[in-house]
C-alpha cells in the first residue's frame, strides 16, 4: 500500500523529535504540551535526567519548521524533518512528535525573517500580550509587514504574531557562507548554557545542535548530527585549523565521530557545547579533547 503523507509545521516554540512515543518519561510532560513549556521542562533536567535523554530525544524542531507526516498513532505523528538532514533517512531526520504540536504550514510570503537573539518574545500585537517568550534563535517565519518597531509573522494554523525588529533580521536561503567572525559571535550568545542531549533550541543545545542552528540562522542547511557534519565542506588538517572552522572529534577506541565545535583561535581553542562539562564553553580544549581532535571542516567565507 502506498504511504500517505501530509505536510505540516511545528506550531509550538519547540517540539521534541522522539525515537518513539514510548521513549518519553513522566517528567517530559511539559515538553509535550501545546503550547510547550520548555523552561519548566529544562529546569527539571539535572545531569542524571539529561543522560537519560540519550536514545530518547533525537533533536528538537522550531516554530514553523516543516515536517512530513508518514503515519499517525494515537496522539503521535511519525515524521521526517527536511531542514535537519541525516543519514538516518534521506527525507530528513526521522522521529515522533505529538500531533497537538503540529498544524497546517503558515501561508507563504515573499519575505521571511530569522530570529537572531538567543530567544525572542512573540506577541499578539506590537508591545501587546506575550504569546511565547521562548521563540528560539534561528527560527524562520514568513514576514507579513512592519509596524511600531515590530514585524508581523505568519504562524502555523493560519494565525499571526509580532516580533521586535531588534530580535530578527531578513532571512535569505543560500547565498554567501557566514564569516569566521559571524560564526563565533553567534556561538558566543550561548556561553554558559547547560548541555542537553538532542537540544536544538536557544535554551537547550548539544554540540551539533549549536553548529546546526548557527548555519540555519545564516541561511544554510547543515546536517543535524556531528558524524554527518564531519562530511560537509572542505577537509582541514588539525594543524591548519583556523577561526571559524569546525573541529571534528573522534573516539580513539571506537572510531566514531562524536563531537564538533567552532575553532576560535589556535587549533586547540574552540567554542563548543560539552557534555562532560555540561556547558557551552569557549577556551582551550582538555587533554582528552585534544587527543580526540582528528580533523576539521571549513564551511565559511574567507
């Protein structure tokens, strides 16, 4: 029987893409709500709870991000996310999302904007009531018009909202790659943020979630996971790593690529979201990281 597909969009500030409906835990209820309660959910995740997310949470999807629905079961949808390429599925990152967090895509518009702050406030009118205070960095939405220092954006399901002009910029897909300075400045917005496995939101990030979102903010689609990111751009030897390059880390016991960051100075200096440190750091790599640093990828303007 031919698979019936449906094209929808994420209708909440952030939706988790789970390995299965059975993967969620009772403490994940705030993340499954509509609207999602990201801050409440993140606050309940200590180191042990965040370790439990491995094998449960694949990635996160942002407001307005498209998905293709391949199957529905009870209150869940099995989807692929085309904005997050993965070797797991040529159609996009695969997983499960609560149906309540999806809606019809926003009406297309000639222009789009992208959020440039760590998070932005979405309001029902310029300086009106807040609809959400956690619209993530790199969220891309149709631009419908401007008034009083705000831009009206189209939302999934047919509604609209308003974002401050100071928190967005015009979005252009493709075009020039970001410079080293742009990559590093964007990454430093998240210094000190606690690591969360599968995190791809301005308040919840893992290592490859950071680099994926930074490139999305500048109009380029980067694969979601570190092992896939290690195949893009131009190969760079460790000794030749320069600011803006992506250092690639490989487990010397298993041979698996498991970590990625952004070079900020010498080859031993990087900005990265580190699980052993549970934080987004910018500085000299530890001895273990230096031992695991095997190469780099160059995907930037010179």
